[in-house]
């Protein structure tokens, strides 16, 4: 019989009850101790004696010991797996996919292939970039306190745990770039990154490509939010204008105006899209229609405000026909086309300035000559001081901004006695205006002063509503009519030109402007009856007053019908709920009774009262607004705020006022209402691609 020694590891081999266990303290290598129990582990270095040969062992006699010995040999002499000592294995698991061994991150579930070497280096690098691991691991570290100041004026704040959120940092960086119109590569500037690393050690540099993609993602998020907001708005008003870049690429901006549920006037730019030539009415109409479809407001457009270009008028006519076929325009689209008041005002002013264009050029060139040199300006100032004309300085205008021309002439009139005296000192000064020419300048400037005041009233508001302009339009018409009887021929010619422009664009009643003025509780129909005889001839003024009142009533009936339709829909919904609900308790019976009572109240709302909201509103006296601080009451009055506080009293009329007062009276911002220049995109923005712009 041949004896074989085997090493047993952690009881991997079961030798049965008759197996022999060697005692490491015995020289013979065989232990005869009977104190070892089956539950105890066999020593790793204990040799096991197993008989081999004919397959009969000392145990049960069935060869079990020999089979166990064979299995033990295969386990004992194979290469043991290397023990994992790296900390990364705490965050990774070993799995098999289709018989291929891979490592999986316990946090983000990303899979990694098994390499021949440097596996832990790859896994360690992944943990530094794993967002879930970094966020959860940061919670286990000691917190850093951060002081968050409060929004109030008390100077108090809260003490919170600071945690660096890379997602939030990238989001705010994208908002910063968009709000301040920084270039994308600003985030890669060396000093900017040094500054950020000095602020926090957690800062990671954001590449130009990353901030660009973040800006696009931010735009898409805000676009979806705006779509959700517009879905709850019944009516919107549109303004559109054309812009041109330095590369002669044309863009069209589409802006949406509406009053939200909190009675706040909102303005949102929907599209700033490239419109290739030709800029015909068909092309502009198609671009506007596509924009409306994209934003889901095709059946919600109440008005479109455009300038006086012929292509815009053609586009509005095309869109009006389409909307009338869809049945989405109230009162036959009478309010649909709104002409930009700022553009009309500019046309009137330019017509007046053309009568003294040569005099204005002479004054402009003379001032430009004087202010070009400090020596000349000091000499001019010395003469003004000797004449005791004060310390006012000359103003050089911007030719495309007529209000700056008005200010230049207003200041030059104060120094009209200085210019000829300066000519005696400076023989090279050739632009001397005669006394007769100064008289012309003074007379024209009187007209420009009224136009300047009117424009300041409209543009002085943070966001002018449509009710502000009519009270000022009649002032412009009044001064033009007065100058039509002036003794000077040039003033009569100037008045004729301005009157022709006025009648061309405002000869017919501007319905939106008139309706908005009526819905101002300070004016109502009294303002219409006061100013229309001034604006229009006697035979036309009366007809226009009747047209405004009839249109107001017709528009109100549209909102009455919409209100009744909503009440019926609510009743149908309540009836459906009532038929599907089983009354099972007293509480449900009470609830059902209340529901029936509310249904009864809503049904009575459909019954027309003897006097409507509009009748009651027009019969009441105008609202007298007194400012608490003694300032100009008209400048501080908020028409939307008044209607918000009277919503319960005028439930239907307040809804109509909400839509009408949101109609913009101009397509340009307040600072551009005095300019006759085109809308030009700055060079930095023009350098971007068309899609990004």
C-alpha cells in the first residue's frame, strides 16, 4: 500500500469520519487525538494520509477517500487568486457578462474591462470623475460652514453646510454668459480661472465648448418653461422688427407681450431668426406664421405691431386673411394691425426738420469745429462768461437721433450771441448763423419741444401700456394745427408736411389706442369726446367717436360669449362628476348639496343682467388719482393695478382690459424711440454663426 500526503485548506476536502488528521506537534506526522470535532477547521499544514491503489480505503470501503483525495489535489495545487488590497474594490464589483469578466462601479453602474495591468489606476481615475460617488462621498466628510445672507434689510442670515455643486456652478456660468453677453472663451481666460481658484479650491476650468453646450441647454430649458407659460395665456400681442448685421445678414425679432395671472405686463422674445432676402410680404408672413406654430400661439394672436414699411403692411394683410379663415380674430380683425407710434412720431419730426435742414447743418458744423480743440472751446467759453451766459456747454447731436438734434439747437440758441463774436476772434470759423435763421430755429424748436415732451411721457414709463399715448397724440396734432396759421411761410410749409404725415397714418381712428384709453379709469369715453374733435375734422370726429363706442361694445360681447362658454363647460364637468359619484354618507350628502348650490350660482351667471360690466363702468365717474408723495399722479398711476383690485366688480370687463392694455404701442425700446437709425447687430454678436445668433 502506498501512502500520499495532502494539504487541506479550510475544510475544502471532506475526508469523512475515518480520515486521519496529523498533529503538527507530532514528529511522526500522525495524530491519535480524539478531541477534534467535525466542526473544527483542519490545520492548513496538516498532511492527510490517504491509501491509494485498488480504490479501497480505510473508511467506508467504497473509495470515497480516494475520490476525496483526487479532488483535494486539484484544489490544493492550483494557483490561488491574488488578494485585493486596493481601496477601489470597495466601490467596484466583479461580474460576468456572456462569460466575460468585467468590473462594475457600484455608484454609476459603468462597466470596465479587465486589463492585464493597471486596472486599479483606471478605476481610481473613474472615481474622481464619478458624479454620484463624489456627491455621496462629500456627505461623509466634515462639513464646511457657510453664511447665507438674507434678502431682507435686517442684515441677518443663516448658517448652513457648504457643499460644492459642480452642476449648479456650470448652470450659473451659462446664465452669466447669456445675461452679460460674454464670449464663450471668457471661461478659459487665464486670470479668470486664477481668480476662481483663489475663491475656492473646488473650481474646475470650464472649456469653451462646454459653456456653449450649457448655454444651448439653458436656452432649451427656458424655452420649454415659456411654452408652458404661454399655454395658459388666452391672448398675446406680437411686435416684430428687422435687424441687420455688419455682414449684411438680416434677422427678424419676434416679441410676445401679455399680462400674466398676477396682472404683471410681460415681454418675451420668441425668435431671433435669419430671414434671407427678398424681404417681401409673403416671406415675412411665412416667417411669422412659423414662429407662431412653433410656440403654439397661432390662435392666440390678438394684435401685431409693426413699423410703416410696405412689406410689413403686406405681411399683416396676408396673416389677417389666414386668421379670419381660422376664426381666431375678434371683431373682424379690426385691431389686428397696429402701427408703431414711435416710427410715426419720427416721420413727423423729420418732416419738420427738413424745412431748416441747411440751418441745422450750419449749426452742427460750427459746434463740431469748436469742440474739436480745447483752445477753441476755451475761447468760446471766455466769450460766454463775459456775456454772463452761464457755464452751459455746447452739445453736439447724433444725426440719427432727433431728440439730440433738439437739445443741440436748444443749447445753441442760448449762445446765439456768442457765435458772431467768436468769428471775430477765430477767422477760420465760417459757420455764422444770421439772426433771421436763429428765429427759424427758435420757431421750429417750439414744435420739437412738444414732440420731445410727448416722447418722454411714453418712454419714461418702465413699460408703457397702450393707454398712455392717446392723451399725448392730440397735443402733437394741436401744435401742428396752430403752426398751420403761422405768419411765416416756412412754418406753414413745415406744418403742412407734418399734417400730411399725421393724416396718412392717424387719419383713420387708431382703434387700439382709443380702446385702451377708454379702459383707463382716469379717461373713459370723456377723453375720446374731448380730443377727437381736435385730432379730426368736425364732420369726421363725431363718426369716429361712435365707431369707438360700437367697437368697444362689440369686443365686450366677444368676451361675454367666452365667459358663458367657460361656465357651461364647468357645469358639464360637475354633472359628469355628480352622475359618477355615489352618496354613501352624510358628509357626502352635504358635499353634494354644496356642489348643487355652486352649480345653481354658475347657471345664474349665464343670465344677462340688466346692466353689463361695461355699462356700469362707463356710467361711473372717472377715477381721480392723487399721489401720496405729491409727485405727478399720472406718472405714478398703474392701470393694470387698478383693474386687478376691481376684478371681482368687473369680472368680464377686467379680462378684456387685461388683453387690450397689453397691446404694445411701439416696436422699439424706449431708448430707441427717438432714433431714425436702423437696427444693427453689434460686431461681437454678428461674428457668431446664424444659428447661435
